[in-house]
């Protein structure tokens, strides 16, 4: 499958695509290089987030996958979103082979952090997943408080408290049958996704599933 956006395909003609895991040049239909295809294990996992809502992930958060996500998230490698979304789509198909989602929604980040980084990595993933799954990518939630990054907090209860009440829904769910997919880069404690799900349910969304690139819990 070719990269989703026309701009990205044109960009590939000038700046060759690279493997997210080792940096080698790859073709614009390749997800990773041949060596990484062999060495990086597909570690599909399913975690319960809350009240029957699950999160699927194609990888564990370690090794080359961890390094690739850090490059994607903190070092401007936005174009890796397509490579990751391709793997995430496979995980979705494994868990929900007959499911048709209505839309995909990214976990939001605070506006000042998005400005500093240049993009919301979850937003980039949602856009690419939307293209692959042929569903709209919609920013339903907004982060209204600037909190400490979750990865800087080790205690689970503190993680829960850190994200409590930080999201606001931009509109109500008009159709209770909508099937919403929430995406992010990593699920660690699950506190962030749990708070997103709680906020979405408070405005009428009932059918929610989550997907991330990686699962940080063994």
C-alpha cells in the first residue's frame, strides 16, 4: 500500500523514505527494511483500559521500536506515522476483523506542546490510520490543561491524578451506534486512554476501542 497523502508521495521523490528502526533508505511502499522486517518481532497485545474498552498494539515498547517512537515523537520524524499506522492497522484487523469503525480520534496534547513540537504525534497517526481504514480522522477531544508528561511520573495513582479532568469534548455524540477508534503512540499505565474514554462516554460515545503503536507493559 502506497503512502496515503499526495504530498507525502511527492515528498518521497525528493527525500527518500527511511526505515524508522535503523534509518536505511527504503521504497515508498515499504514499511521497514528487510533486515528489520526479520529482526523486529510483531508482538500483538490486547489490554483492557476500562469497562470492556480494550487497546490493541502491534509491538512491545522496547529496543528498536522504542527508539523509533522517540525519533517520531521528539526528533521531527513525522513521516514515520505512515509506517506505524500500517502496523497498527494490522493489529486492528486481528482483534476486530469484521468491525467497521466510524472515525478515528487522536489523543490530544496541549496547544503549547504541539506548537513546540510542530505536530501532535497521535494526530499524525490518526490521519494515516484514517487513510488506511477509509474513515475520517476527527479531533473530538481538546486538552485544556498543561500537565507534566506522563512518562515523567512513575506512580500509577499520580498518573491518574495528573490527567483527571484535562480533556474537554468539542461536541456531543449524535449517534449511539458510532464506533470510535482512539489512537496514541504508547500505552503505559493506561491512565491517559482511560481518561479519554471517560470523557468520551460522558458526552454519549458508547462504542470505543483504542490502538497504539506499542504496549509498555509486559
